[in-house]
């Protein structure tokens, strides 16, 4: 009987750890990787990368120990204007043929307040890797009524400088802002 109780207890502990220790992948129809840049100093132009994957790995239910990895295909850029998209894919900007992906891998996650964190990691873009820090908001967890799967929500916002990654060097800041605002929203499932 003692062996059964010990075995049952071990199973409960293992099951609890397995439930918490999870790899969460972005649910693409409910996720978006977007950016906004200012054109001529007077108008914001936004776009998205439509082909990307993001993985969040965590062993804690509040995701305070999470690691985040993201890969986006640069050729999937979409600004709603085909000619602009093609120009952005060219060597003038992303050079998608030579640098087909941009990648982010987190190095730290620091809690700022309830559900708000500073996410720091290495961003590789245009063949250059630099550390960046973004704001991450954990938006909660629900059971998706359609899939019956537990679903987590996250939002990442922040600013990067395109000059840090040699993107669009021939286009000065008065034409295109150096600062690019990032906003990524995602639902994640195991």
C-alpha cells in the first residue's frame, strides 16, 4: 500500500510539473507581427510579416520564467502596396533573398508589475545581431470554446532603430523614421 501511495504521489507531482512545464506555439490565425514607421515626418505607415512562428517555453503558470523565440520570413512583409512590398524585399531594405529570416531569442524576462515584463533578447535582422528590450504583457489564459484548448495571450511592444541593423541606409530619417515601432499580438496553445 505504501508503494502505491508513493507511486501515486510521484505521478501527481509529475503530472502537475508536466502541465506547467510547457511549450506554447503561436496560433497563427489569431496572432500578428506588425510594425509602424513614419514617412516624411507626417504620416505613419504600418505593415505586417505574415509568415512567422513564435514559441514560448515556461515552467511557471504566470510565465515569469518564460523564454521566447520568434522567426519571421522577411519576404512575407505586407504593407498593402505590392510595389512597396517588393521594394522592401530588395537589397535597399531587407534583402530577403540574402537574409530570408529575422530571428529573436530572449535572454531575460523581468517582471515590472502584475502581468507586465521587460523582455530582452537578441534580434538578428539583415545579418546583424543586437540586443533589444521590449515590453511584454501577459494578457491571460482562457479555454478556447471552439478547440477546448487552454489558450494564452501575449502582447509585445517596443521600438527598434533600423540603422542598428543597416536596413534602408540610403533613406535618411526625414524620409523614413529611424525608429520603427513594433507591436506583436498573439494567442498561444500547447
